[in-house]
């Protein structure tokens, strides 16, 4: 008899089967196990005699349907990881002394009969063991029985009875079910997991906010309607306030303006903390990115900008948290009118009042009756909006060839570079009069634009499944971007909008004549505490798997949806092999990483490894790994590398506020980042020269987005004997021989791969997966590129492209 207690159950076939059919079920859970003395009987019991029975702690089939009723996938069994159960190696075989020896072949024959029995399968389903879990549990159970030197006493006696026709295979079920509980621990804690993942009442998560009688004022209107201006007036007049921004660039602008207007204001973003009070004391006002919103500090006024972002599949949870949780007496929410209905329902659920103030556009916006057709027709104040780096480079090069100086703004640029480019374009005395940009201009930048020209109306997006698609611009995005023309208070008090291509013009007219659909749901996100509780119940699970289980088990109200966790899971898988406490692992996985940049991901791994080894990431250590100092880029590829290094510095700063002792030199890194910002700004200002220095075919390369553009550049450079950017230091730094086309594979294996494996940044399993993905990706891109080079229309989808296009859309 083991210390943990063992169920000794010896019954005949009818007795056990009849008991099962008349009882809800029988099982021994590990958290309710008791010590049962071994029952010694002179002779075997009759077929209807039940020795020991303990009440069920599993769940009926009705509880498992709870998840299905929530609209989840029918079967999530594949998410649960089997836990190995060690075989018994006891020296004394009590079962053999009582019932005689058993042969392995006899045990296997009995177990196979048990597995194929239909009544057992039906009973297993009632206890949450569907086909997959039943099969996996049996495999583990069979291995346990065959590998064990001695079987548990009760199981030994039951199998002996079955072999002598004194028992039924059904008698094995209680022992099998106990083993299944050990193999899949979730079977005995499903009620706890459902309670932890119950997200059906988010307003109750914020007691500080619920304790206040909050008043919500919704400033609803289009771009350039003054809604944010009116909200900010109340912010500046209040004794204390918090401004929740969609972008750190916009938060910095509010921080600067507030302090200039005599209202001391602090700045808090993921990577930066700045105080507006010269005495070093915390100010009563704060400008922050929405993810950094405090839900515990009290304020008189809160301003939440761009509230329609609650629907964002990746970041929507941050706006939901701010709206429901900010502890302010008066909340001013700014955004599209499409969010009015949802916000009203959220306020009602929280028992709060909402007042809606509607605004109209301050300047006139006119859709021109014709398309631009040629870049030769651009005029001062024009902004050409593109949705890929390929288009940005092509348009910039063509406009400068015509004789115009161009400012360039896209999402990957540092904030300082964006501001410098915007200032150059806005300055009436500067010769730069044309702007080429992505939809990054949609919010956060004050730009003096006369006319918006859509180079294309097709852009990549992420659907509800986390898949990338190419789709027509949404009504909301079209209105947001077009509304940047004719900004109030600038030299252009009348805005115009058109398209580059005549065939896109009717679509643009249709989009701008519509009203955005009402927002129906707000995003949610699991908290670290919830994941820690899941890990307590499922200790052998990885963080990525815990997220999968949580998302599939969670219950959400119809007003909410669970935000995509793809980036979080990517980082969780990336660092899984590095030993870390769960809470620290969770924090690292929240880092703002661009997973499309290999150099950034490699440096992130080094940060995590350094932390795991309890060694500080000093400035000297960081400079060594990024090959500092760097120089002005000579090619577009070198410019991309500088942007990657800037992102690495951002990650360091982000980590320095979470783990200040391990990332201690934030201010020195910030100084380097400012210097790097200047190098990037210089490179962007000379982007046409950078394009000329690259392969002459670069401007016409078949790349519909930044990823394929960079990959194409890397392959072309490799063919010329240049370095691979993941493994290459910047200009002027040479510590390895050039990589030729014939030596690419061997160089990867002999240099970078070896280093990553030696440093523990890459496991053999990850390497095998990466090699497989690289091979498939390069083959796919070669096929697409060879067929797409002859396509004159850069906005058409290439044959065989992995991009999906939604049906029914242009």
C-alpha cells in the first residue's frame, strides 16, 4: 500500500458494470485521496461484491459542453499535454503473492480487450476522455503496465481474475481512470480552470473604478473635427489628469504641450519615463501610452484617445482596460461615432452614465473627380499613401527623378525620424513639398497636407484567425487617412483626396461616402495572475500551451472578444528552452518585438539568456553585440539594419523598467538611440541614393510588403557575396569572410548556427524547424518572384501568392 493511498477494488463483471450504470461515476482524485488499508480476504469475493468505492470528483459531460456552448472549437483535446507516469519498480510483488504471476503477453491481451470495449469508451467520454484523450491515456497506461516490474495490487488481482474468467475488462476502468488523471491533470481541476478563465464580467475586475461614480463623455467625430482638442481643454484645467494615447509619439506631444502651457505633466511609455516637474516630483498630470494606463491611481479627469481601437485584434484589450478601469471621476473618450453603441453598453454594464457630444469636420474635404494617373502631376502639399515599402521606394525614386524633394514616413521609423521628416514637410520655407508615407500618418502626427493620393486601396491586414490577408481598405481606415488632408489651422484650409489609378477612383468614392459599421465587441487579454493560476493546476505545461488552453476554455460575454496572442506565443516558444520563473517569462513575452526581424529576435534571445544567467546587460555588453559604433547607411539594406538596432535599443529600454537591476544603463542606451535616430534620419533623407547603391533591379523587385522586399534584398546581396544581415555587422565592421552563393548554407551552419547553439540561444529542435521553414519560404519566394517580375501592375496579387483576398471585395 503506497503512502498516497490506493483504491483496492475487486469486483465481478456484473457488479462493477451495474454500479457504473446506476451511479454518476467512480474515481479517486489526487486531491481527495485517503489512506485505504489493504483488505486481506481468505478467498476471492463474489462477482457482485464491491470492496472500496470513493465518490467521483470528475465532471459530467454537461460541464464539458459548457465550452462548446460558448462557440469554441468542438475538440480542444489536442491542447492538453500528457504527463509521463513512471513505471513501478517495487521489489516485493504483493499481487503476485496473492493471485499468482502474470506474463507480459497476457497483460497486453487483456489491455487490448479493455481498450476496444465500446462500453468503456462511452464511459470514458462521460468523464471528459474523448477519442484523443482516451487513446493517449491508454497508450500511457499500457506502457506503465508493461514497463512496471510490479503492478499495483488491485490491478494485478483484476487482470488475474479476467484471465481466469472470474472478472470482466470493465473492472480495470477505475485504475485506468486514476492513471488518466495523472497523465492529464486537467481532468481533476476543470471546474477550477473554468472559474479562472471566466471573463464574463470585466467591469468587476476594477474595484477602484467601480467605487467611483464616474461620468463618461464621448467626443465623437471624424478626423480634424476638434474632438480631442475639447477633451484636452478639460484635461489641462483639472487638478489631476491622465491622457491615454494610442502612440508614444502622440503621448510625447501631449507631454510637451502640457508643460509648455504651464501644466506640469509626466510622460510614461513602455520605454521611457520623463518628469515635467523640474523639482523631480511626480506631476499631477500624466501622458502615457494606453497600455501603461494606471487603474489604481485616482485622477479627476482621464482622456482616452482613438477609442475605436477597442476592436483591434492585437491591442484592443488596452482600450477596454482603460475604459473600464481608469479611476477618474470624469472620463473623456475620443473616437469614431461607430463606437457609441458599444461604449454605451459597456457603461450600462458598469452602472455608469455616458454623455455623447458630436462634432463635425472643421475644414472641407473634397474628392477630386479624376485620378492622378502620373506622378508628374503631383503638386506642393501632396501626400502619396502607400501600403508597402516597395511602393514607397518606387514612388520616392520616381518623384525625385522628376525634380521634387521628398519626405518619407513609414511605421518602422523611430519617432525622432518621423518628427524630423514631418517638420521638413510642414516647413513652408523648406524645399521639400511632397510626402510619401504609409498609413502611419493616420494618427499621431500633425501634417500640413493639401491632398491625399492613395497609391493603392489594397493593404495587408490580420483577420480574426490571425492570418494575413490582402484586402480593400476599410471604410474607417479610408476616412481616417483621407481626413488628414486640409488640417485646421494650417496653410491648407481645404483638403482634397484622390487615387493614383483611375480604376481605384470609384472604390474610393464609395468608401468615403459610407459610414463605418458600428463596433460590436471590445478586446480582452488574460492577466499574469490568471496564467499563474493555470500554471499551478497544470505545472508541466509550457507558457504557450497554457495560453492555448486558457483561450479555448475562457468564457466571454457577447460584448467582448479575446485578442490574438500570436506574438506572445511566438516569444513564449522562442524562449521556452531558457530557464525562467513563470512571472518573468510572462513579462518577457509581453515585450514589443517585431518577430519579422531575425536580428531583433536574436538579440532578444541574448537578453533573456543574460537575465537567466543572472548577469547584467551592460552598455559594453550591448555595444559588443550590436557592433557599435555604426555609420550612415550606404544601402537600403543597411538602413533596415539600423532600424533593427534601434528596435533592439527599444527592447533594452522596455526591459530596463521591468528589470532595472539586470538592465541598468538605460540612460546611456537612450543617448546611443538618439545618435542612431540621427543616422536613420540621414539615411531616409537620402533614400534615393541608397536605392541607387543597391541592386539596380531593387526598385522593380516583386515585393508586395516589407517582408518580401527585405528577403529579396538579402537573397540578391548573398548572390553578390555580401553578408547576410542577420549575421552581418554594419558598414566598416568585418570579422568574417564574405558569404558567396555557394557558401551560404555552410556559413549558416558553421558560424551563426554554431554560435547560437553554443550560447544556448537555439535548440536543435528549433534549428530543424527553422531550416524547414527557410527552405519552404525561399522556394516559395523564388516561384512567386519569377512569375511576378513580368507583372506591370505592382498592386495585383502575384500568381501563387500566399496572400488571401476576402471574397466579395475588390
